[in-house]
């Protein structure tokens, strides 16, 4: 059977896992394997169609494939092939695992793993390697910069997860959420994510709203240890007129523009809501917005700081 024949009964559920070295691809692939996906790491793009045809013949319906700069030569082929697969009716999603440069540097330092673009020879594509810590640091920075450039096109077409502040258990849970939305032709999934500005803005956010100007339950001794998911905090914020105004304005903005994002064939739209500590106001707003948009059909909510506890 020709996999690219639009009249064929193609039912494969395919997830591409890509992203920065050190971004968490191994954790994501383990999560997908636990979810019942047949996982293949570092498959060259030239073999992708043949591989999926074999898996279809074997009856494998859920496949996860990891692609990164280890297959640098075939990276330009990935997006054209994916467009062919989607045109054939294959349910296919791409997850891009990213992290800020400081986090990537720390992870490579802790694991002592070499970067896949670093050439461990006396002279590298990024300059001389003389064993000095400063030179090693510079070479790694250059490798990360080059990697970002090589993967830029894939990142644009993917659901991005910023793993800078995530523990492995969080990442596994977030990947599981994405898996739960898989199946059928891609539809826009709306993600609401709370976060703390003091820990940085999520790099996977499409829109960022700052709610630090709203009354803060933290200054109430009884409310301080609670979160925006607890009834006393929710009641406190619901009683503040400015909270209702901001909630209504954010919801109105999203309601106005969601159809346009859907028409643009976007797979994911991530709305990040931030406050100082990511515990009260941002959490409450995410809870309320996810309820208001539940009829949208594909809604996920994440609490970056709470999930990290």
C-alpha cells in the first residue's frame, strides 16, 4: 500500500520528538514508550517513509520518532516529508524540547556529555580546542548557537515545551497531556500555563499576560500557604473588581483571535499567565480561563511552579 495515497486508509498516529541536545528528548521518548508508542531514536529522514510503511504493514498504529542534529544532513528533508504525510491523512505532531542556554550549559556540565556538534579534536569547526575551561565553554556556546539555527524551521512548526524549569516527572506529565490530544487530523490545542516571573518567562509561550498588578493574596496570612486552586484564594480574587476586568479582557482577546489561529492551521497556542511567585493570581487565572474555554474542545492547563513541587 502506498502510504502517500490519499485514498488509502492511513491510521498511523505519528509523533516527532525533536529539539535541543540536553532538552529532555530521552525523558519524552520514555514517556511516549510508556504510553504505548513504538519509539525510534535518530531515524534519518530518508528512511522515514519506508519505516512508516513497514510499521503500517505490521499493524503499528502509534509511532514516535526522535530527530535531532545527529542527523544533520537529512534535517532539510523532514518538513517536506511531514507535509506529504499530513496530506495523506496521517495524524502527525511534532514536539520541540527547548531550554535556555544557561540551562543547557549546566546540563552538559553535570552529565559531562559532549555536544553532538562539538568536534573533539585539536581543532574544531568552532576554533582551537586546547583543554582550557574557557575554550571548552566557548566551543559549547557556539555549538548550541549553531544547533538553534539548524533546528529553527522545525521549531516553528512544532509544539514547543520549555524544559528549563521542569523536572523529569513534569516533562513526562506534559508529554502525556499532548499524547492525550493526539489522534485524527491535527486541531488547535489551547494551552493555559501559569508561571512565576522570578523564574523566567516560558519560551514556549505564544502570548504572555502579566497579572502582577492585581491584588496579591500572598499578603493575607491565612491565604499565603494556599494556591489559586484553593477555594479561599479563588473567592478572594473573585471579589476583586479588577481581577474580573482583566479576566474578561484576556478571554475576549482570545475569543476574538482563536478562529484566526485555527484558520492558519496552528496545532498549539500557548497562553502564559505570570505573577510574582506563580502560586496565587496566575494559577487562579489559568483555572478560570481553562473553564471558560472548555467548549473549545482541546484545552490543557499547566502550573509550572506548582507542578514542580
